[in-house]
């Protein structure tokens, strides 16, 4: 998704701890070297900090809310301009087979816009997962994302939208050695109100993909 690729950090190296307030609420807090950093930071010893509240609203319906905030200096050789992101995820079962998830992100960063000013980015994604049986699920995602100040390297400052329809196939779920195998084909349609695709010549594009996941 655009949110996963551009709105939030992809990797972090750090530490965090959790505290269970009660059976329904958990609080987590920690610090990391920064967005996409390993053991050596790109801006000295500056760190970022994050906190998350997880609320298990209703165990029976699988209704949960996760609110995460992260902030710190992230630009290379710059420990003065801070980046902040708020990430909210809500999920619930609409039926025994159908699960709805909504994800919203908002980000702000000093000195990150094209031209050097402050920047914002934001978007919303909705997911539906329908479990046909133990071997097959159908997944649908719709998404809108904006990077109006050009801070996240999307390539356009206009609105982008995408819809993805895919299958989650677990062909060997009854085999204890290969039950974790997932095969996931999908087809995706992207649209931008600017001619962003095909080298700046088209407003939209189609993509077909497949991946396989095996846990061990």
C-alpha cells in the first residue's frame, strides 16, 4: 500500500517495552535509531521515540483499536528538524467470515518540503478479508494517499488512489510441516489526478503480482 511504503517507517532498530493496564488495554513505548537505520545512524546519536496504545474493545467480535505515535529527527546529518507520524488502525469482524480493517496515517516534518519548508502527508486505507474456508480467503483494499509537499518521495504531489483485489491461498494447511505456506496472487489498479504513471504520461495503471510466504 502507499501508506506502508511512504507514510510510515519501513524498518527500525531499537528497543521497546509493554505494560498491560488491564485485560483490554496495553501501552507500549520505546526508542529507535530512526527510520530505515541500523546500528549506525545517519544523524549521529539522535534517536526517535514512539508510543502505542492497544485497546481490545470487544474480544468476541475481534474489535480492536491501535493508536501509535512516533517522533524524532530523521533527516541525514540533521538533528534539528523533527518528523512526527500518527498511525491509527481499527479492526472488527463483520461476521464470522468477514473482517474489516481501517488504517489512517498523518505525518508532519520540519524542513522536508520541496523548497525547504514544513511538510505534511496523510491517507486512509480500508481492508476487507473474507475467509471462504481454511484454505482460501479473498482480500480487498481501497486507499487514498496525499504527499502535497513532496516530502515522502512518492513522485507526485497530487492525490493517488488504488484498489487491490487478491487471494490468500493456503494449499497445505492440513500438513503440519507446510501449513504456513501462503500463495497470494493479486490485481491492482492505481489512479492519480496528475499524469504520474508511465513516465508522466498516464493517470492510471494496472498491476498483476503474486508472492509466496513460508514461515519456519
